[in-house]
């Protein structure tokens, strides 16, 4: 596994208590501390996501009013580039206008997706500000709207569509494009979505026209809902499998030192076997194989808890 894993630090996100506190108090110093911490831990980019969560309600105007203050503060604290994460084109328009590229280099616009309103305007921002762009390949266009990709071929086609769009409309090179195939919580994945994402990465990685594109997942999603004692090892085992398939970016908590495990690590073998259980056998539905996969994952968790005891 010779490729480097690039970490996009996720702590400046209202899913985390420290970020919620800093946002609630409109405290740029709180964001500076989170930015410096992640940079010191080796993060390659820093996500800035001011959106609401279950724990805090945030109006769009509140985000737009705080961006011009918090972005210069973050850039004063560290030169690590920022990844702006929001579905709103207005968020990105304001954020990019107040980002100093000379201090930190190219930022990331996260993300473009089939379901985005004002998608053309987002693409134009990517071009105008010369950014990296994250593509959500878990969504695709269908007649009359959009839909979730429920097989790797659809995710691969969605990725290819957006790579071609960014090449023609925003003059992006492949190495300026980051594809997110989606990552489901493995403990509740009764449809084989984890395998769909891995298989999509393999298809993307094998396509000569897509050579050089990057691939990313939101790593914290993967072990959500599993016992705390096994989460980090499960996440690291997933990184091993993902990097085999072409993964080279992860949106993650740098405090957990996210990195792949050795290929021969027992947790990698157990996770690989559990995911194989999720592949439908002849005559099976995805639901049947999906429940078998979940049972195998729960068995891994139970075994890990017994060892801890």
C-alpha cells in the first residue's frame, strides 16, 4: 500500500461538542484551537462545516454571517487548507470569497451531487476559485429527478459523469477531483452498501480515463453504532480494504490517528470475511445477505468486547 492517505480533519463540525460550543459563542479562537490541533496531528485539510445537527439548530443566515469572521481566523492560526462542506451554493460563494489562497493553497469544495440545487453555479465556483471538488457518487440522475446508487455500476457512472462535467465546464484535471462513493454504517448495512462503495472504487480505479482522481469516505460513518471499544480498529481495518480499492482520502478525526492496519491484521481478515457474507448467493436478495453481513459484524464486536473483559 504505497499511496499516502490524506486526512481531512473533521473536528470543525457541529457534530462535535467543541465545535458546537465555538459556534454557539461565535468564538473564532475556539476554531483556531481546533484548527491548530488538527494541523499538529498531521491533517492535510480542515473541514469547516457550520451546519446544524441533532444537537444544534443553525439557520443559513447565521452561517453566512459568521464565515467572513471565522475563515480569516482559521487561516491566521494555520496554513493548512480548508475544505468547505455544505450543500448550499451560497455558503460556498461566501466562504471562497473570504478564503486567502495565498496563505493556504487550493481549498476543497465539498460537494457536488446530482441532487444539489444550483449545481451549475457550484461548478462555476470550482472553476472561478480553482478549487478541488468532491463528487458524491452515491447519487445519480434518473428521469424526473435523482436517486441513490444501489449498485457499483451506477456509482461508477455517476463518478464518470461528474468527472467529465468538471473537465469540460470547470477545466479540472483528474487530480483535482475527489470522488466520494458513500460509506454506510457497517453495523446496520443490510443492503450491502459498504460493498457497493468498495466495488465502485475498484471500477473507478481500473478506468484509464479516471486515472489520477482521488477517492474519499467519511470514515466516522463506518463504525457508527458499534461498541466504542471496537470502533477505531474497525475504521482502520476498513481503511486497509479501502486503500486496496483506490481510497486515498478520509474525512476523519485526527485525534484517533486514522491509518490502515497491516493487511495480515486479524481485524482486517475478520472484516473482509464479514463483508463477503454480505454478497448475495444464488437466488438470494440483498436483504438476506445483508442481514448475514450484519450478524457477522456483530459477532466481531461481541468477540472484541469479550477480549476487553
